[in-house]
C-alpha cells in the first residue's frame, strides 16, 4: 500500500497529506460520477459500479503482463502505454457497465425499485467472483511503470504521477461538463434526469440517454482504474467493494444526482481520508484503523442531516 | 387527422379508459371535457404512448401510432403541453425551447422556431437565460406551450393549460390557442374550464369515468343540460 503517513511535522505535513488527499479525491470523484450519473437518470444506486471500476484494474494488469511490462518506462514508451491503458481501461469498464444495464437493469425498469437494487448487488457478486477466478484472491503488484519523480516545493513532495492523475481527472471532468452543458445529447440527459416523461414528450429516446449515462459512468470508472493501478499498484478482486462504497459516500456527500456534487464530494472525501489518517493517528490502532469509520460516519451524518448533499438541488420543482 | 377507435387503457389492474372513441379533424379545435379522474390526462398520455393501449387503435393521418414509442409519435408531428406544465425547471428558458425542438436538427429552423415563440410570448424573450423553475406559474405555462410549438407540430394537445392561472393569464392562454389555430395548427384541448374551452372550440367530447358520454358541436354542448349542470354551474 501507499506510504500514507508523512514524516515531517507542521504545515509541510499538512500539505503533504493534502497532496495525497487530492490525488485520492480525483479517483473517488471519477468513480462517484458514475454513481451520480446513473442515479440522476434512473434513480438506481448501481452497487456493481465499484466492481466495474475493479475490472479496469484487473484487465490492465493482464494487459501489462501480456506486454511483459516490469519496470519504469520513460519518454514515448510511457506516453504510448498510458494512452493504450487509458483507452483499454475506459473501454472495458464502459462496455461492462453498458452490458449490465442491458442484461440486468433494463428489464427491471418498470419493476419495484428494490428489484434493480438487489439485481445490482447480485451483479456485483458475479463480477467479483469472476475476477477472483481470473486472478486469484491475492494482491498482485502492478508494475511501477510511472517514474517516481517528485517536485519539492518548500519541503512538500509533489509527485509527477499525482500531477498526471489530477490533470487527467480534471480533463475528463471538464470534457463531461462540456458534453452535458453544450451538446444536444447532454441536454437530453439533463432533461431526462429532471423529468423522464416530459423528456420523452420532447422526442428524447430515454433508453438512449440511460445507455449514455452507463457508458460515460463506466468510462470514467475505467480511467480511475488506471489511476488506481498507478498509485496503489495492488490489484485485487475485492478492491471495488470498498473503493466503490467510499466513492458512493462521496457522491451522496456532494449531492447524489448532481455531477458537480460528485466532483466536490470526491475531492472532499479524498482529502478527509488522507488528513484523517494523519491527524487521527493518536487513536488506538492509528489513523488508518479509523479512517473508514470516519468516512462512513460522514455518509450517515449526510443522510441524516442533509440528504440532498452539500450541493443539493437549489431550485425546487414548482407544482 | 387524429382518431381514437374504441381505445382501452389503464394502469396495473385498473382500467381507466373504456372504449374511448373520438376524432379530431384537420384545422379544428376540439375540447375534451370531464371532471377530475374522468380519464382526460390518461387519454392524452395514451395518445402519446406514455400509457400503453390495451385495446382499440389510435390513428394519426390514417396511420396507426398506438404501438409506437413517444419519440416516434412526436416525430409524426404531434406535441403535448402536459398537465402541470412540466417545464425543465433547472434549465433556462432557451434550453427548454431547444428541448422542444429536440427532433429538429437544422439550427436555423430551431432558431426561427424559438423566435416565433418569443414573438408569441415576449415575456419569454426577456427571460431567455433565466432558469424555468424560478419563473411564475403563468410564465411557466407560456414556456410549456412555447416548448410544444417550437417543433411546429400539426396537432397540438393541451392538458389543462389554464389550471391554476389568474383570470388574466387564462385569457392569455385562450387567446394564444386561437392564434395557434389561425396558424393552421389543429388543437385538442383538455379543460376543466368548460365554458371558455367550448367558446373557442368547434366540437367537444365529454368524458365521464373513462367513457365518452357526449359528443357534439361546441354550441350545442354549451346549451346541453347535462353539460350545464355538471360543468357550467347550472
């Protein structure tokens, strides 16, 4: 796992943990977007989403083995491999997510809401078990292809890898924002999210917008899978479960159904995660032992006190 | 132009429409009257494929549309102003109108359509960038009507467009319907305000617990005893 606790004290320590938190947050945000996009359109919590993310990490491990990658790459080789991995990771997760919708959720569209939810849990088990059959149950190291170079700014080490991940995540989020805000299909998705029946009356093919939500959500989770392999570098069939739950917490914290909320929530949870590890270190067992309780405590508190999340809907629907 | 032939429809175990037959001819304004829960909105939803038919046929310009998806029905040249306005509250006025023109791909046609709506409702032009959810009920109703008109439908169906509006705005809605008709658009109007609806309509149907019980010209319905007793205050 990562070296979580920094060694220096004071503000340097704080900013070091912050740098880590932003990196984790970028990954949580990418996965949280998948929960929120799907929830926004069909009000389904896609509990298989974490495993869709996990499958990107697994396939990328298999590809890196097939390519015989072992050590650090540089120059064009690194750029080429990153582009290839990004394309494969996004394609795998997008395809998987879309297939799940087509095979499992679509036929439950008119069923009581609990039915697709249980189906999602079932799909999650299936994906985890197939992954376990494929790579076994152990933790497998992902080759450290990315150089470990870091910038040193007043003693705070800012790794090039973390900058890359932040840039990639922000780039994808910007692309998503432009897609949703300015394209016709994006507008149709927003309309469907607000009122599916009214959207259908405008001529929107609702099945197509649902397909797009799963496609985009999956692709973003696939990109997060690449980031995860580069940062955490441990591939395991069960990774998606907890990572997915934390990303789901981020989506709820930010305001589920709101894409900006998912981004804000993702970064917030990532930063809270990294800081908690450090600053709750005085607790028995250390901060690492408590961080999950803290994150899921935030989930509970959000659901109790502000279920619409920090960026919940501001404009009420007038009846 | 639009024909419902013995249409039966409902939700779950409940059958709401029993053999509803009605006809709207090219260029007409036809009113569909009825009390609450008579099946007026269900009739509209059934025409637009939001509620599936269980029997009978729906024809538009001679072709069956009752097994089509809503988007395919819209593509034929129908538009609905839904009950309760149903504007996209978190979108701007212009975005709402662009949604109305969703089936249209030609940018210039869309812009022309929006300008046409803005000429009809200058208030909407002033509020071009405003979020629809922040507007008054009357403005939202204008937007809902405008959104249906942007696509230049040949038949526009309106589900209680005057509901919950002040008398002045109700008048504006009915004036607008007459303007729309002058443009050559056929109108099917569901209303509780029977007096006003029949005043601008050519013909009317009265729906009661899912059955058409009366079908006549608007003038005759205005003096019909049943209608007067039930909807026009005696």
